[in-house]
C-alpha cells in the first residue's frame, strides 16, 4: 500500500507530504472462511487498507517506528488476529546520498510482549 504522509524528524517532513509504503501481514485461522467461503469469518482487507490509510494520512509521527506501532495497535484492536506484522518504508529519505528507502518491520502478538 502506498499513501502520502507527513512523518519525519525534519521540519520539512512534517509539512510536505511524501510517500510511505506499508505492508501488513496478519496471522489467523483462515480455515473457517475458506470452508464456508464467507467474508464474515475472516479479515476484510479493504478495512485493513482503510485503517492504514487513515493512520498514515491523518497523523504525524517523527519516527517510522511509531507509525508502524500505531498501525499494529489499531489492527490488533479491530480484528481477531493472533499476530500482525507491519513494514513501513520511506522511499524519499532526505539524505545526501543514494538510498532506496529507510524502513522498519515489527511484529506484535495479541497479549504478548513486544518484539521487533
């Protein structure tokens, strides 16, 4: 997913939107949905997309780590998933050299200690 956001340590990053790429992986039992062919028995990825879009576009964080944490927290609160993985990439990093992107990946489990 790609969204325009205002996240970064620099003042300009907090004012001018730039692209942020977000990947989300969800761990849950998919057998009931697969057997019944029923969207109500799984996670609607359109809703996951909207959660990510809303967080990236309507909030401001200094760190992409904080952005990833906010996304993971909201997904765990909204859906009965066991675990969520969130990757955030920032392709337009304001550095004086070439860099494809800066990024983080976190995994959060319902009711467990945090790990990165």
